[in-house]
C-alpha cells in the first residue's frame, strides 16, 4: 500500500482526532502514567497490515465520530483496547472487512441509542468503553458469560437489547428511568457526574486499579471478578461526590 493510499485512508480519522483535541478537555487518557490518549491513527497503523488498514481506519473514524456526535461532553478518549480487540476478532473471522463493518455498525448504533440524540441521554461513553457495563452484566451470570468479550458481538447485541428496554421504561415514566423534563443529561447513579467530578472520579479509579477494562492498554485484561459498581460508589463517596 503506497504512502499516498495510507494517507487517503487515514486522513478522515486524523480530522476526527483534531476535533477531539478541540473538545473541552482535549484527548485525555485515563492512563495514570500519561495525560494524552493514544492517537487512533497511530494505533490503526501499528495494528493493521496494508490490506486491513483501510477497513480498521474506517471503523475507528466512524466510532470516534459517533462518540463526538452522541457524547459531546465525553472526557476520556482511550481507543487502544477497543481497536485492538475488534482487530483481533476481525482477523480471526472469515472476512476481516465484513466483521469490522458489522461491529462498527453495532457500536455506532449504540452511541446513537444511549447518547444525547436519544431520550436516554447519557452524558459520557465511559461506562461502555471502560467496561463497567460489561463487568456488571458478566457478574450476574459469571459461568454462563465467561469468555464473552467487552467489545465482542455478543455483548454489543446485549447492550443494544438493554438500550431498547430502557427506552420502554422511559416511555412508561419508570421511577428509575423517568422521562426527563428538559434537555439535561440522565444520571441514574447516586453520585454527581458533572464534568469536573467525573474527571476526578475516574482518575482516582484508575489510580486504584478499579477499572474493569483498562482501555488505554492494547494488552488489557478485562476483569469482571469484582463489584466495580460498589467500588466506584465507595470512591465517589470518599471524594465527596454524593448527590
């Protein structure tokens, strides 16, 4: 693949990266050892061979764009484990490009389903990208769900199904998921998730190794063995972030 072809394949992704850099906090990483998230363009170039690169670059661009669009106040932008995971799964699939297209379609759909364009209106994508949603689901039936990956198609399908259940609850004005009276973001948690509080909370969680998916690492080992929701509530309480 020529350098010109590589540039053509990655230039849309570079444009999305620049938009992330211009967001309120910039392209922050949750990695306790560094402040800036890895460049998705560099990640794609390091993971994919010349045949795979256009497909992985397109997937990274679509997912990053969907996060910007649906979660404009998102703070942390680690794509390392997500891209590494879907690349490995696609490499093992019969058709690399088709697998990535399906995973990308589902992931982008989840961003739209849960984000600010939806009546769900969650503020951040952190709970998905850093594995809190996945770990909670696995812990409910650990034997049956052993081996299901945070960004594998099985869990993406489950997350889509759960989102549709939440839409039904909102339509019924459920106590836990009520209709929102205005355009505020939804927060069903017992602690504040205003941007400055979210920044402090997640950084403390990462420092204490209380994040189920260390998404800033290509070699992350997703962990559903602990009750990360309870750990997060404890850390939030220690920071005085109760609502």
